[in-house]
C-alpha cells in the first residue's frame, strides 16, 4: 500500500499522534529501549560470558563505531529512499540485532552482531538528527529537542526499572532481556512504517557529499565530541564493573539515576541553551567535562572510592545534556538544503576518532587506566578552546568569530 506524501505545512489537520513532531517523539522513545538496555548489560555480559578484558572491549567498540564512520553512505542511500523510511528501517534493524545478541556468546559472534546493530543505530541517528532540524521550528528548537531527549529517557526509565526490580528476583537471563527490549524497538519501527504518512520538508535536501569551508568550526567540534564521548562510553562503565565489581542490577541502577536526572534536566537544558546561547552553553559543558575526566583519573592515581566514581558518572551525563547546543548552533548557521548531507558528513567526522581510539586506548587501559581519562580531559580542553570561537549570535555569514564580515554593497 502506497503511503501519502504530505508537505509539512499540511500536517496541522492530522491527529496529534500522526504529526511529524509526534513521530520524532515515538522514535526517540523506541530507540533507547534497545540501545540503552544493550549498553546496560554489555559489560557484565562480555566479562562473565565471553571473558573480555580491556583490550577486547576496546576492539568491540572500535567495531561498533565503524558504521558511524561510514555514515556518509547515508547520502547514497537517500538517492533511493526517503529519510523518514531510512530512519524507521534502521530503527527496526537496531531492534532485531539487539534481540539476538545473547545467541552469539563468543568474541567473533559478539563482534558480528554488534556490527549489525551498530549499522541500525548509526544510520538511524544520522537521519534522525537531520529530520529533527528540518521538522522543528528554529525558534522552538532548543526546548523541543530537550523534551524529545526527556521522552527517550522516560521510555528507557521503564526498561531500567524492570531490570533492577526483576533481574535477581526472577533470575532473568541475558537472552530474555535482549529479546524483550530489542523486540519492542523493532515492533515500534515496523508499526511507524505502516501508520505514518511520508512527510515532506519545504527545502529539498542535497543528495551528494558537501564540505563547506564555513562549517569548519562545527566539523572540529564534532570531531572532538566523538573522541571524548567514546572514551566515556567505553571505559567509564567498564571501570564500574572491572574495578568496583558492579552487578547487572547495580550498573542498571546507576543508569537509572542518570535517566531520572536526564528527564529532569534535559528540558531545562533546552531552556538554558535558549537563554544563554550556544557559545556560553558549550563553554560551560566543556569546562565541566575537563573537571570530570580529571577526577576520573584521580580514582586510579589516588585510590578515590566508588561513591565518587558513581557521582562522576551522573555528573558526566548532566554536562552531556547540553550537547543539544551543538545541534542548534549548526541549525542557525546552515543553509536549509545542507542539513541532511552535512548531518551525514558530521556523523562521519564524529566517528573518525571513535573508530581509532577504543582499540588504542584499550591497550593503554591495560597498562595505566588513569592515562585514558587524562587524555579525555585534554580532548575536552581542546573543545573548550574552540567553543570560545562561537559568536554570541551565530548565523550564515557569521559562523565563527574569525569569519570575515561580508562586504557592504556600495550605495
């Protein structure tokens, strides 16, 4: 059955649940149920079932980030498929691959199924960012993006609460939890493919590779964001299991605290970005992350305890909630038709370091874990320096403080 194609301006007459913004919220709620559950169980799963060490976990995350590095391939796929359809198909693939994760309890099997789920996750994220910036009005973007982030946290909250309350009580298996969470995400993806019309943004997107010199600061910030985010994702949770012996329900409980904090702070962070502007918000984020990563290093250098480690894990997520400022910075400086191709390019740039760092830093971790977090602090400091180049009011022609103003036409 062919689905109707509706321009955005004609969607106001649809029921609320079938409008473009509603679809963004539904996808935001469905994706993290699979991905966050996979992440919550991952470290315990690979250590207890497959006997992973720091080098193995670094290799796993390097493999997981390869599709992110190849996200530029989205541009080619969009020649044959609408962005909305690609987003939902990728969401379905993520859920299906997550569902069968426990069926492959070896290094090779885990790497293979992780690669499949990662293709779904990264292609979904690439296209979803583009759709958000096209479908959401610029004036409401920070607040709306904050509420979308909170919706994702709320859905994941339900999944984490169920894990914490039932994992030990009912002696759940990795297979059961992965099947339930991944199956839910896949079912939502398929349902949205059937139930929603195909929405058409007013500005047709360029379907070829573009690199604009005027976006150079955005590209650099994306590169460093991918590097420091990857260090946190790979090694902060691994530390809680390897050094402090956290069980599945304890790791999930820590994730649960983060979710509640994110539900509270994500909408507030949207308002902060709207009030402060992207420059001040990103300076605050990066300065805070420098301190967090230095403190992580101190846990290994000075023997600081588990309470501080858990607190840092929560504080870290608080600062990352301000990352929406990088999205809205690009939305303000970008030509409307550049959003989709630049989202793909930026996602690839974001993952250049993510492909290389985990396997290298996994070897560093075996020798000196503190060095990994000190490197992360240096990367956050580099981001902080770049953030000072963002204008207070960025716009096309005023992308950075170094941008030369356009010549004034003669009278």
